[in-house]
C-alpha cells in the first residue's frame, strides 16, 4: 500500500504540473498562431489597399481620366480577386460595385467602414462572420474627387481556409505535447521504479527481520539515501543476529521456516527489477524532446532583449575594446549577402585604433541590426556606405544607404517599439528600439536621418575610453 501511495503521489505531482504547462503552451501557441495568420492576411489586404489608394490619387490628379470609369475598371480588374473581394462604397454606405460582380441593392452593415469614418488613420477593420462564413474586412477611405461619389474601398477575405490551417498547426502542437507526455511518463516510470522497487525490497526484508530472519541482507544498488538505508538495515540485522546467537536453539528450530519466505522474496525481487524500458527508445525520445526545446527557445532574440529592457534586467558587461575591430567584424558578416543582393557595400577600415569602454556582444548586435536594415531596405544596384571617424572626444559611425528611405511622417516614430515605417519589408519593428537602448546605455546617441526614395543615414556616437564610466 505504501508503494502505491508513493507512485500515485509522484505521478500526480509530476504529471499535473507538466500537463498544466503543456495546456498553457497549447493555449498560448493557439493565440499566437491565430494572431500571426490573421495579421498576415490583414497585411496583405493593407498592401493591396496601399496600391489601390495610390492609383486613386493618380486618377484624381489626372484631368484626362474619368475618375468613376477608372474606379469601376480598377475594381473589375482587381488582380487579387481570387484571394479577396474588393468593394467600392459610396458616401451613403452603399456598395457600388464589387470585384466578384455582385452588387447588393440594400445597404449592408459594415462596422469597418463606420470605424474608418471616425478613425484618424482613415481605415477600419472588422473580424466576424458574413452569412455564417468567417471573414476579415478592411476598409480604407478613398481620396476625395470632385467627379465621383466614391467614399471608400473595402477588402473582404474569407477565413475558412486560414482557420483550417490554424487548426492543423494546433493539432500538430497538441500531438507534439502528447508525445512529450508519453516520453515523460516513460522516463518517470523508469525513475520511479528505481525508487519503488528498492523500497519494496527494503520493506519485505524488514518484515523478514521482524519475523526473526537476521541472515537476510539487502543488496546495495545505489549510493544515495536508499543505499544508506540499506546499510543501516544490514547493520541492524547484523547486530540482531549477533544478539540472537545466544538463542541458537530457538533460531535453529525455526530457521527452516524462514528459508521459504526468503526464497519467495528473492524471486519477487528478480521479477520486479527486470528492466521493462527500452533504453534506445528512451534515448531517442529524450533526444526529440531536447531538440524541440531548443527551435522555440530560439525566438526573435530581439523580443527577449526587449523584455529585459522593459523589466529593467538588461545589463551590460563593459570592457575595453577596439571599436574598429567590432565594426569590421560586423561588416564582414554582410559582405556576401550584399554581393548576392547586388548591393555595393563600401567600407574602408580605418588604420587607427579607437578604444572605447563597451559591451562587445551588444555593440556588435547594434551594428548587425543597422547593417541588416540598410540592406533590407535597399534594392539591387543600391549602395550601403559604412564610415568611422573621431570627432572631438567621441567616435562616430555612420551607416548610409541609397534605399527606399523613410517618410517625414514616419521618421519621428521609427525608434518606438513595434513601429514599422514600411510594412512590406520583414522585421518585428523593435530592432531599432533595442539598438537605441543599447547605445543609450553606452552613454551614446543613435540618430537617423532619411529622405524618402533617396536613402537613410544612421549615425552612432559613442564616447571614447577616457569619457566612459564603468
């Protein structure tokens, strides 16, 4: 009964915690994967809206083009009609025409259109169902034109296929969790048996000693607390046996009765200690668990750093280093990528050593982030120039590109968390915020100057060694 209670308590404590962790993981993963897919759909819709809004502006400014006719043709010839439906809405909220050719006569409820009318960003989003079909709708107000009643363009995407994909990923995650539970159960059972079986043997041996068989001894299998208990019981048996020598007559009379239960105990012990777990399968399973733990624990190091910054746990390990060496290593990392993208990476390494007091890993992280952005927002044929020099008591690094640049509206916001000036390029939107925080912790400055369609220049200013403090 005691053995059963130990096993049950062990299983309850371990499996309950693991089960709760895995259930929480599945819930968090479900929320994340749903948000990820839905945001991707919305970004595609916004990209299409950006293109069409640009066309509407061109139509409104071109006097030779009939704005209404151009709008009708744009909707009818919408390139993304296979993936989403485009609707033209007039000022009364009525749908004028759709890319599918269906144009309802009545005014349909469109929460996203109502939101766009009151939003300072002139856009609205609705996520729900239409005719029992899950959809996501995005409305962008149209530029004002004197010869058209067009008020907005609405984009509608069915989420049925997306939801099926989400369910598939969640099912795979649940399957993975079940595999984890299985192998944890197998490993736990193996570990429990290494404790329960010796305890069971100790209990049976102790009962034999209590019955007067002082000749039995426990086989010590583990050099731990259980092994120490075996030594104590064996010592106790030896002492009792020595005492019982004075009662040889009594022991002699009952010894033959004690041999029978001893033989039975040994038989049970051999059965219970017979291994039932395949070591190769266990090793393979643990290898799978270790591997999956490692792709997930690999998330956007940027997000972990940002979390540390937000919680005040972001620390620097300062040491004297050569700024030029760190910068040159970072540039070298992107040389091959620049060649592959047909982007000219210009960098002439200064001959002088620029000593600073800094965290080499974090400083290189900044350089890598800025260089990555420069290449990411540049196209084939553009140029990225890296320079380093001394100005007064500071080291100044400039990384300039001739890429797409940043608009005047977006420029003041780019160092804010999660802000992206260009949603068509990859990135989380927090890399520059992390880089700015790292430079600030080094008592430096990170400044960005940019002009749209001309390029961007990032200037990093760091104090020299004599001006740094630990």
